C-alpha cells in the first residue's frame, strides 16, 4: 500500500524462544481508524510492543516512508508512533496535569504544549475537571481518558490504543469511541486494538483479525461485521446476523 502511513510486512516477534507473531502484514493509511481484533492471547499486545520497538522483531516495518529497522523506542516515539498501553499505566502519585505533561517530555515548544493541554482538556472535560487530582484516585474510565490525553500530548501521527474498553462500563466505552472519532477528525491516525469486537468495528474504517499470532481476516469494518466466521467467533452469533448500522457504538440502545 504505497500511500500507507504504517506498513508491516511478514513481521515475526516473540519472547526469547517463544514465537508469538508469525508473518503478520498490515497497512494503515493516514487519518484512518483501523481495528486489530482478536481474543486474549492472540498476540495483539505483542504486535504493539514490536511496533513501539520494545521487543525485537524480524520483518519489514516502515513508518511515514522510513524503515524502523534498528530504531530505538524513544526514536519511534519521537517520530509520532505513540501507544496508549493496556492498563493505562499512569503515574498514580502525580496529578492529572503532571501526567499529561509527561506525554510531552520530548517536546521543547512550551507555547504549543500549553495550547495542546487546552485542546486535550476540551476533548476530555472530565480530565480537565480533575487536573489537580492524583491520577491514582480517578475512576477506571477517567484513568483511560487521562492515558489517552497523555498520549495526545506527544502529538502522535499514529495513536495505538491497547484494550481501551477493558473493565469499563458500556456507557463509558461509547463516550470514548465518540472521542476517538473526534481525534481522527483532528488528523490523527488510530490503531485500535481490542477484544471487544463490537466496539472496535463500530468506529473503525477497516480491520484485521488476529488469531494465534496470524492475520486470518482483513477487510472493511462492515465486511468483517458481516463475515459469518467473525460473527460466530467474536460477535456471539450461532448463525450469521445482520451487521450493525454504521456508527452504532458498543452498548448503544
């Protein structure tokens, strides 16, 4: 895909002698929301760790036309490939505002940092209301908002969100999905990694299904919703059911 922001070709990665990913190939265009879905243990987080250069891998990785072979994690982060980790991983004993500033730790443009703080506060009003509160005292949904806001402070070109819905009530997931669309409207490309296939496909343009370290399905979000195997394996359907209307969020009435 010549116009891709991120190109991954025949990627193999794992931990020590344990292979997790086998010949994974995906591509993401600018300003897309792409869902990577699969069950627990499929290798989704391992793929994100390989993209962030936190673990070694073999295969082709190109971001914005540049090979990431040999790149360190800080270098990749500086290029704009930024991850919101599973479990949020906030600095619990620091305030919300201090956590957000940590997202901009590589930046030196002070005026722009202040402007971006106001921008993320506008995206996440609950975060703005609690900017002086310790991050560890936030609810799960507020912590997820804070983690996403912190990542946006790095000015990502590609925002990789790992298991956004984990442990959250459907109404909170719906709100976060709506915010995801707003983030994309601001020009940020999103890779949404989820076990909750309903949620991920409701907001995505395209998607990939990862099973035991291999891509087994790929297509538009609507195509994957209609796919009988995806329905049976992930959408709780004994028999194929009609796809959700476009834009229907997880948990929506």
